C-alpha cells in the first residue's frame, strides 16, 4: 500500500491545480494524483472547440508538459478509478483492489456525462463530449459521416454543432426546452444564438422531445421524435449535462446530494477530505448564498487553491467571482457573475452588429453579464458585479457610456 501526505483523486483542471498549488506554496510532503484516464492532466474546454476542429493537437492542450509532474515529485497514478473510500482508516481502494492511504485527500473527480435513457440509447454511433477518448472516437468516424444529430442545446451541444458545421457536416440540433441555453442565460442571448446557428445552416429545433434512437444492426441510424418524425443520422452527439462523480465519498458517509457538500474552505463532512470543482456543492455568495455546483474551469481552479491554502494553514474562504466563456463560429461569449434569480435584463448594444451585452439585474443590482464580442464590457462589468451597487439603468443601457463610468442610481 502506498501512502501520500496529500492524495488527489481526479486529474482534471481541479486536481492539477491542487497539485501545482501545493508545490507553489512550498508543500514538501508526498503528493499523488489518481486519474481514471491514461492521459496526464489536460484542458477540457478545447475538446468541443479547437481539438474537435483539428486546430489544436493534444500536446497543446496539456495543462503542463508531461515532464512537469515528475520534476516536482508529483506521482501520476493514471488509469485507476476509485471504487471505495474508508474515511476512518484513510484508505482508498481502486478498481484492481490496490490501496492508497493518505494524510489528507482532495476529491476532484468532476462528473460523467448524463446519458439518454430511451430505447436505442445503447447503440453504437452515439457520442458525448467530455474526455479526449470521446472526441477521438468522434473524429475517427467523421470521414464517413454526413449528418449529425446533436441532442441538447447547452454550451457543449452548441459548440459541437458550430465545429461540425464548420467541418462541412449537416447538423440538426434538438433542444427539449423552448429555447437553447434556457438554464443559464436570458431569452435575448438564447434567441441570438439560435439565429446564428440557423444562419450557419444548423437545423435547430426547440421544444422538441426525443422518443427513441432508431438503429440498424446495433448502430444508430436516426432519432425518432415524440411527434413521430424520424431524423436520419450517421452520428448522434448527446450533451444533456453531467452527473457529479461522488459515489464512493457519499457511500463513505460524506454529506451530499447533487454533488458532495463542502464548506467555505472546501472541506467535506469527512475528516481531512476536501472536494473541489464540478463535483463540489457549495454556498455561493453570487447566487444569494444558494447551494450550487459550478461547472467551470474558474471554479475548479479557485476551489483547488482554497483547499490547498487551508491544508497549508491559511483560512481563505472561497468567494471567487464566477466567469465562463464559449467560442462558437467567430463569436466569443464571456460571462461574469451568475444570472440565477434575475428579475430584469438590459440589452446593451445591438445584437444585429454581433457585438453586445446582456446585463442581468436583481433588485436593481447588476448580478451578471453575458458579453458577445464585447471584451470591455466583460472586463469593466466585473467590478460592478462584485460591488453589488444599484446602478443608473439608463447609463447601463447606453453602450456609448463605458461600464466603468456608470454611476449609482
């Protein structure tokens, strides 16, 4: 049995940042990073963008060169999946029954794609976009693919649709709700992106329910809708969210439901066990204190830093401003803050120019911005989101007034 002073479970953004931060802060103990993939830590956002498009080889999306980890005495324990945690003995057991003991553990496992549950959902030719292997499998089949059906109108689905359209594929995108991005953005942004995708040739359908996957010889050949329509497909890509990977921790007694619950220092209810990133449910000040999970690189990195600082004796509560980005076609969307619970919006600029911002307010306070090709609004709006001040709405709506110059109401 191997022992690590800090055992990190998960080798994505959060796990990698935790290991890097430990060494940056002068931690001299042993560090091991368990990952169920065989690859060293790599960036996830490019998978549905530059990597799928073929614009970036895998080596360019590595978080650090392979040699980095060994040079800093960080053991990469790859291709291993935790199946059991004994929180009292401080031992984790992996798939081949090997065991690792730890002094402190950081759980950074992220999540797994939510799968379809309808008939035919186990057919070959159905893909998701979460790991390198997922995208490699898509890319390997693309030469023989003409028509792709994308199920899910969130960011992953929209980004995949944009890339596949650029690659010359015929794409149909299906969203069950009445607009894309319905869970994360206001209607102005949703309608803009719907129009953009349709202008690029995507057959985008909202309020559309999937009945089943049509198959032939075990391979997906089409998608049957609830109204009986059948859409032929050489490939189906599913982007309907993730399920947090917390099973072994919850089984070991950790408190949690939608993710594992953590406090302001990213501690779980288990002794000497932290959780960070997509799998960690925390009370977020930018969501009025609601218990949420944030699926973003920003959250993964910032929570990892908080956990490591606590391990190193520094109690700095997690209070980072949420931010996010999405690249589709020649559009760069940058989001700051959380729009959850907004009661009004302000459209700043003209969507027809493909450069504008949607401002989200709650009780007169600016709580979030979605900025499309509007870097200045994104940069300057951040301070207002942090301040929580009630601002002059006429000035907010006037795109000729820089956000940094907007006064109080």
